[in-house]
C-alpha cells in the first residue's frame, strides 16, 4: 500500500489576493473553498485546465497555532497524499516510528491526518469518506 500524491498546499498571507492571482494571472480554476474550524483557517483548491495536480491555498487567522509569523521560505504548508485506508496507513507509519502530528479526523468529506518529514514539512494523508 503506497499513497498517491494529489496536491500541494501552500500558506498564503491574503486569501482573496492569492485567489485572484492564481485565477486571473495564472488562469487556474477555483475548484472549492472551505473554512477549517480546527485550524482557525480557510483553504481554497485550484487547478489548471490542462493538469490534474491541485494547489491548495491555506490561510490561518492571526493567533491560530498554525498562523505563525509569515517568513519567506515558509510558504509550503504541506503536501497531500491520498490513501485507500487511512487508519491502516497511520498504523503502518506508527510501526515505522513516524510521529503523528494530527490524528485522523473528518472535514469536508474527507478523513485526514498529518505527519512531518525529516525537514519539518508537513505531509497530509487523506481518504474520501463513503457517501452517507
């Protein structure tokens, strides 16, 4: 069982300005946008017409655990990988000694969890929930 990379998440200073840039300047299409109460933030997913790769813009409110001072080089928020069985994958990672930063939870039709790579880059693993 191996994960499949599906998107890259970057942290942005201003969500509206960033959406305008990626849509009006780079011609990407806004695929979706949602609030994230767990992080006191918001995310927006965009895609180029000729690509399946998604970029996820992430904005966090000042004072949020994730809304740290914005510094050049800190823009990569996380990498996103899809897995078939999130619980089994997290169990496998734990058996390999990987520290789980955020245990699986549900948001926007997905179950997701986060780890950290050796360089401090967060990696999200997500699994689509079965329809109700």
